[in-house]
């Protein structure tokens, strides 16, 4: 293919650049994703081999010097963060805080999401005897500096408007409350879960896997929230892993029923990230732009039942195994695929969810790849029990060590 002398995206001379087509499966790659093998300034518009500073992170400027400065500031924020801390060997690789659960004068019930799901998951695990309360790891809340690693200042400032938060959470009455109350009752729980997702990567690197009983806010990107997702915890987790864990290749396996458009936009031009997204294409967010950035797109039509779904997953994992060699897997394990879920519109049985999770954990375990699991979406009261049952099965199959080291 003839690229002429200039990159059409940024007018940088490409005379010395060579390109290679990035194929992820049998279909042509979205947007003909060409990867430049040299570090010229069009890092934001083409996929490229990464620099140690993580040049792919979003920025408002296309100036190379400014990007270098932004990367240095991002690195400093990550290195100075307190979100990574040493977890005692006696603790289980389960991250949760009672602060996760959202209770806001009952108006949280106006959204179909079960905002007490996270606490009930742990409650079921404790009642079953598979988890002791004092073995749960409590994360720290992500600070503004932590969030600025990915998010823009203008986006974080927009969350000081209760109206904006009400739109993101899809609960209109939130707009009527003072923002100080919204910060405390809605955004603080989200920031705590962000801290849990970020810490989970460190714990997974040390233990082989870790579960944040929360997180998975995959509809939020650097400068926009939506779909009950106010912070981009997946993008943040990965940026921290690049710097603090010296990881350079990450696979996102997103099996929530909804397309993970947030992380897809954040990592649209980053060759270090491989995204496998298995989703219902006929429901929210219908983000066709973000779909172009999915490396391996598996569209699951409404009404798909358990047997067919698991066959599609087996095929997808085999393709992913042959296409990419990650050093970390982020598994977005939404339970909105369950039969009867009002938003997912799929027909997967509770046992099907258990088998799905087992397959993904085995995929990572067989290749000795650390895995982070996030619970993400799920809009039925039964989701908490289904997730707990799946974790119990993972423990029984020795795919996770619930008793610590």
C-alpha cells in the first residue's frame, strides 16, 4: 500500500517509517490498524510499539514535547500513589470494602443495577465458609492525582455537577442533591472500587489471580462517563501495571453483555493492549466508533442460550491464545448475560456463568498469566449468588486460593 510521503492523520513525514498490518483473526482488522515501527510524533493516531512512559494514554495535545511532559507527570503520579501496598500473605486475593455498596435515600433503586450486590457476594462467601471476613483485602480510595493518570482535569471537574453525575449514573433524581452529598454517597464508593481494581493487578502478579468484588466500569473513558460508570478503572489499572509491575502486554477479556466502549477508546491506538469483547451488539452503548478498536470482536445476538454461548467462548479464547501473548489478563466478568436480565437480553444459565468463569481462569492459569477479575454489570438480585457460586467453584477447582498463601 502506498502511504505517500506524509501521514494523513498528522502530516508527519513517513519516508523512514515501515509498516506492518496487524491481523488479529480471520477478518480484516478494524480501520486497517497499521503499526509504525518508529517513534515519530503521530503516536496518538496510529498504533505503535510502546515507549516506557506509556505514550498511548489520552491527552488533549498532539505536540510531541507536550506528550513527553504528560508521560513524565503520569509516571510520577503512579510512582507516588499509595494505592499499591503490600498485602499480608494471610489475606485472600479478594478485594472489597463496605464502602463499595451504594445507599442513597433509596433512590439507587431507580436504576436496575443492584448497588448492594458487592456486599452480598462477600456475605454469601462468608456464610458458605469459603471466606473469612478478616481475610478480605480493603483497598484505598483513588485520589484526584490517582485519577488524573487517565482522566482529564475537565472531566473530573464535570463530576462536581450533580446533574452530570445523574446522567452518568442514569438516576435523574441525583441531580437535585447537593454535590457534596453526591460525592459521599455515589462517587466515593466508585473511587473506592477504582482503588480495588488497581490494587488487584499487584495482588494478581503476586498470587496468580485476584478478584475485585466490584469495578469493571467499562463504559467510562478518559473524558466521558456513562452507563453507571463514572471512572475508567480498567484503563487506570493497566496504566499502573505498566509502570509499577513492569508489564508491557495486557489482554482485556470483556464478557459483560455490553460492549466495553470505554477502555476500547482509551486504548484505541496502543499495541500493548489486546481486546477480546464478547457482547450483544443490539443493546447499549451501540458505540460503533469504539467497535473499530476491538481486536477480537465476538457479537452475541439477543436470545443466545448457554450451550451456543460457551461454544463461541471456546472458539474466541483459542483465537486469543494464538493471537497475543499477554503478561496480564483483565477479565470483566459481568453477569448481565444471565437469562432474565432486563438489559443484557441473553439466556445464559447460572451454571453457564460458572463454566464461563472457569474457562477464563483456566485460560490464564494454563499460560501462567496473572488474572484480575472484575464483577462489572448484572441487573438482577440473583447476580450476587451466581457470582459467589462461581467463586466457590473456582476455589474448589484450585483456580484461586481463598485461604491466602
